[in-house]
C-alpha cells in the first residue's frame, strides 16, 4: 500500500510524522507533495520519504491520498487531483468545511472518500480523530483506516453531520487547553515558581486528569467532587470557577468553533 500526502503543513505533517513514528506506514511507501517543491524536498529528506512536484503525479502513483491543504485552496487543488484519480484509490480529506459531497463533484459519485477531523497531538502519538465515509467505502476499509489512526492515539467513526461537534470538542480544543495550561502556569509563576517549571506541573496535571477520565466511567462531576475536600484548597478554586461561569465560557467557545464549521460547510 502506497500513501500520498498532498499538503504536509501543520495537520498533514503531524499525521504523517505520527504514522511514521508509530511504524504504521513505511517510509518507502510514502510520497509527499507541497506547494513549494524546494521546501517539500527538504521535508522529504528529513522524514526519509519521497517528494513529488505535481499533485496529479502524486495521485497517480499511490493507493491512498491524504489531502492536507487549507480549505480555501480546494477549488485549485481538486481539479489536479481529479486528473489522475480512479475509483480504486481512497481519498482521505482533513479539511474543515469541505464536505464529501463537495469532493464528489470533482471526483465522481463512485469515488471512495473518507473525511477525517484530527487534532495536532498526532505529533506526540495522542491523536483524537473522527472518521466519516461515503457509501463507496466498505466496512473493512473504514476499520483499516481506524486501525491506522489508532496506532497514534484514538479514532472513531461518526456520521459526517456530526463532524462540526467533533471540531468543537477535539479538533480545535487543544488550543483552548493550551490557554488553560498557560493560565495555570502564569498563576503559579506569580507566587514564585519559575514559569517553565510551573508549565510542566500544569501540563502533567492536565495529562493525568485526562488519563483518569479515559480510565473510568465515573461521571465528571463526581471526579471533581472526589478531588475536593470541605474547606480545602480545591473547593475554593472550583467555587471561584463556578462563580465565573467557567463551564459556560468553555461551552460558548466550543460552540463558536462548531458554528464556524457549519458556516464554512454552507459555502462552496
């Protein structure tokens, strides 16, 4: 199986590096294509893969095509992909706002298309990715792709109409989490811990808390209560957050991302 990556910027590059680091794909089976061929050659040399200059050429020599370009460039890129696309090839797109139906208009109603919504922790083997398919993709194929992504984190199939909610809860949420960690570290730094050390304390606490959530079916509200002692430090912080409508603020932020995704999908 040969894999082609059209666009190896932030998200496409993160997925490629994650798959290579996990040993899920062989370097000899990967070709990449970017807008700047000189830059792409440098990336290829660094990763130990092959660089190609033309998008159509890349599609022609692979079995699975990952499209990692910005949504705004799809009208330019999709005709080039369509030049060498045949229905025996699997297309995997990671662009927000570009629906399976939109891609079928370029590639044909018989095209095999999967749309994913990943996040950047792919770089460290902790991806969360949703996987959506059209009717031409078989159960076996979707399970193979879920298995591929599961080598560097977690993956789950969802209907395409749920992808907007996925963007809010996991696709975009690493950014909100970085802001939370930064705020914790800055607060600790004000009380004497060097910021860089405080950043490690905060990040490790978030990592541990996330692992606790994934290891149990206990309700999140109960997990919060389990950390709090009456009259203690944690309940003091939790009540301050509640007074500030912390949860509502986060819900509003995630909702803004979801609404933006829905608006992008309504545009051609």
